[in-house]
């Protein structure tokens, strides 16, 4: 029996490689987004921890705290913008990954259909050979009678 060889195997291998690369890019983008979210949460925690002004603080301490809180607010605003950018990048990578998966599955389904056709064809050939052997055996047995 012959072995099935898919003519577009190289194309399938290339698409699998591109899908794997796209998965890595997606995971990297997701990791970067998570880091930015953690940074934003840390900044918000710092702001909440230092935002209360105590009556026992001097004017200089209040001024320093006010400048620090303004700096944290500015950093929070920058980080929110960075997070939005990372979310857009992540969504782009997600769409790219979906497209790569569709491309791979298209070629894989073609391979499966061709494999099924090959197996059917091989089964028909085998069935014809078995029928011929049976016919020859029948003729040989009838000649001896």
C-alpha cells in the first residue's frame, strides 16, 4: 500500500510556524499589558496611601506631599494611556492570531479531505484486488470439478 504524501505540506508547515510565532507575539503583548496594569495598580495604591493630609504635618511637608501626589497623578494618567495602547496592540495581536489559525485550519482541512480521498481510493484498489483473487480462486476450484 502506498503512503499518502500531502503536496502542500510545506505550506502547512509554514502556516503552523507563523501561527506559533503569532502565539508568541500575543503572549508577549499580553505580558506587557499585565505589567502596565500592575504598574497602574501600584501607582493608585501609592496615591491612596499618601493622599490624606494630616493636621500634624507642617506646611513644607504638605507642599512636598502635594507635589508628590501631583507627580503620581501625572504618572497614573501616562500609565492609563500606555495601558490603552497595550490593549490596542493586544487586540491587534489577537486578530492576527485568529487569522493565522484560520489559515492553518484551511490547509489542514484540505489535507484531511485529500487523505480521506486517498484512503478511499486505496480501499477501492484493495477491494478490486480481493475480488480478482476471489474470482481466480473460484475459477480454479470450478475447473477441478
